C-alpha cells in the first residue's frame, strides 16, 4: 500500500507540474494559451491535495502543536493525551465525513460539469469524501495503537 500511494502521489505531482509547465510555455513564451488546461489540472491537483492529507494521516505526520506534552512526565501520560487527541480528531472527522457524504450525493445528483471542457466535477467533489473516509480509518488505527500502548503499560505494571 505504501508503494502504491507513493507512486500515485508522484504521478499526480508530475502531472500537475507538467501541466503548469505547458501552461507557462504556451501562454508566456508562445503567447498561445491552451484552453481548458487550467480546468483539467483541477482534477489531479485536488486529488493530490486530498491524497497528500491521507498520506500524512497514514504516516501520522500531521503538523501538531503539542504544547501540553511539555507538562507531562511519563510515556503513559503522553499516550493518554495522544488518545484523547485521536478521539477529538475522530469526532470532528466523522462530522466532516458526514458532511462530505452529503456533498458527494448532491454532486452526483446535480452532475455539474466544468465550464469549458464539460468534464463532470463529481470526480473532483468525491475526492473529499474518499479522503476523509481513509483518514478516519487511519485515525482509528492510531487510536487503537495508543490504547494498546496505554493498557500494555497497565498489564506490565500490575
């Protein structure tokens, strides 16, 4: 899974970079803008953004401001704080996932199209829902890891 996600993210970033390169060359050097190129770059750009967030969730490398950890002394306290953070993330994330599901249903029902190329924007809109579902799966996994660490320490001490 790690290999697949890194290949996919690499392909997406290369597609976006290549599209932007073509856009710059045709618009500013050749002075012939390519109609619809910006619009078509919306798809890989949004998927890249969402799947990058999923990757950060999978690797547990999101940016955090762990100020409370300064005041905690033991590893168990750190694990409890991390578990509480995961629960808060789950609550907010599940609420956002519910919202994204409603948005995906709306997008499917309306079936909007992009203004120039008439591409169905559903495939961009659904990225948010899929990304949030994957992030919630990884958040549950991290939460269970923290719980295991907390209770493993209890068993070894007791």
